C-alpha cells in the first residue's frame, strides 16, 4: 500500500514536487519517504525525464503515490505545476508542500497541523544541517530575514479547501513561495508565520549553491524596497573604499552582524543557528549587492533570469495586482446620445425646494 495508516498516522498529505535530470541521490531520499509514508499520505509529483521518472517509480511506487504533473497544466515553473497537481489529489485537508531537501520530524508535522486549525497557510522556519561553509554563508541571509521580518523556507503548509477555492497560483513566476503567500492573502486568507517552528533542510552542493546566487537575487524584483537596498550596498562600499574610510566599512559590518545576531536570538534560534553564522551576514550582504546588479541586468538586457532551460521574467505578482484580478468588473456606462439644445430648453426645470 502507498500509505501505511498505522497507529501514528496523521491526517496530513505531504506533497513533494521534484524534478531531477539524473538518478544520483535518489536513494538518499528513499529512507525519508519511507519514514513519512508510515505517518502521513505522501504524493510525489515527478517532472523528471522519462528514464529518471521510471527509476524513481521503481524505488517509490510501493511507498507513496508517484505521479507525473497533470498534462493539461501549462506554466514555466515546474515546482508550481507539481503543487497544482499534488494538492487537488490530496486525500486530506491539511497539506504540507516541501522541496526534496526538506526533512520534517514528527514534532514539525504535528505543529503544522495544529497551526492549520487557525490559519489557511503556515510558514515554518528552515535551518541547515549539516552546515558546510556555503550553508553557513547562506544562513546569514536567513538571520537577516528573521531580524527584519521573516525568512522564506523551502516548505509551506496549506489548507486544501483554501487552495482550491483560490484556484491555485501563478505557474509563471520565479519566487513561487512568495507568490503562494500573496495569493492566499489576496483571497482574504490568513498566514501564520512561525519563526520558532524549525524544520531541518539539507544544504545544497557547493556547485548548486554557486549557480543559484543571481537567481535568488532576482527574486527581489518582486520586493522593490529590498531590491533598492541591495543595489545600494555595492556603491556604498565602493564610495567608502574610494574615500579611504575603513572605519565606516567596519562600523557597517558590525551593524549587520548585530542585526543578524538579533535574528539568531529570535524565537529560540540559538538552538539551531550556531553563533558563527551571524558573522557571515556581511559577506552574504556584499554578495547580494553584487548579484542584485547582475539580476537587474538580466531583467533589462536578457528578458529574465535563466530557469530550467528557459527564462522567467516575473519574480512574483504584487498583492495589489492579485487583488485587482479578483475585483468584479465594473458595469460599462451605457452610452446615450448627447441632448440637443432644443430638447434641453423644453425640459421642465426641477422644482425649487424652500427651507
């Protein structure tokens, strides 16, 4: 059976959209899927090429529901197409959507289910484990995001009824998690952002990490204020160097570290974020400053950022644009011919009301 409804079973559907170009690392995911399948319903929506899909099917068909993306769906973001296939196929109201490098434990699954009793979408917090140098570097991003708002994890949980009522979300954007959050809010749904709900995430390979730098910076085109702040980093550093003001650079770096440390301490974060990670925040911010200029250049000169063999132009739709799509069309004013001067003169004047 694809789902073992044992004593510890939870009424949750776990949707895993995946697309791999080869069969490497497929065996690593299998034990996690086996663990999940003993507790929740698991749907793997696999957009891999046919030989890779067949290999995955041999590995996972007896553990989970292993499906291809719905053939009638159209869109350039394969992950979103997987979600648009998996959530309608879910057998439960509570649905966890997760990337293939996310590793829930039972506490996380139960916590998500409790939160979905009062929210339409739940936004947990990822942390990297293990922590090679590039994951430590990228944790600087996580800490700064936590300090000024919230981080964007590789997993969200959503109520199936709310997802179906809003008709899913746009499959032609790059920043798909932000798009889903904004779409839920645009439809009047509630979002629970849980900075203290920690879900483990495996770090990418060094090569994959390096390949994602400009693409992740491109996400900020959906958040113009943050994009502008990132674009100002490089000119600010250059100006300080040109003016021979090393103290200014040191002060700025210390302020960034302090901000990251505030994010590390938030909601018990010291339990999963080592102290050294706050010190990588200035390096990450400098990297983001450089990559933001590259991202803007790709948007202007190349028509978008490279993604899955093509290019995606739109990072995400604004909440205002999503709400505008929901607004009912206003009835068109009925056209009437202009009144002639003779007709206007012959029309009786309205009575004068004296008070």
